[in-house]
C-alpha cells in the first residue's frame, strides 16, 4: 500500500477542502499541518467531489477539475481529475478515465 494525496497551501479555504477529503475518502485520512502547507494522505486512494466542495464552501467557490489543482503545492501519487471529482491514486493504471 502507498500513501497518496494533496499538499495544499494553508488557508481557511484549505481547511474546508481537508474536511471534504475526510468525508469523501473511504478509510483513514492523515492530516499533517506544517503551518505553511497541509499534507493530506490516505492509503492508495484520496478523493474530493464537487458536491462536497459546494456543500462546504458554496456552489462554484472551488471548481472541479481545476480549482483544487490551483491550490496544490504538490501531491503524492497520481492525479485523476474528472468532471465531478479529483482523485489521487497510487497506481498510474488507475488514472485512466472510465
């Protein structure tokens, strides 16, 4: 198993994004606060959906795809942006769009 997930600039909006990731990701989500940035990790799969972002931040406050990627300092794993969610996965084969 491999840990994957985003590294986000630390601000008020980011805190809501982290809460959304915790809500949308199956399994345990680890959050490491380094003051200037927040690292979010989970085993093999980490996800945030547009519906959750709209619920937490207001409709259209952060768009998927694109909005989350703009807030990244870095990420671990592979990123799979889709029209309704952004996923971070451990295997490049999982980045194929269905």
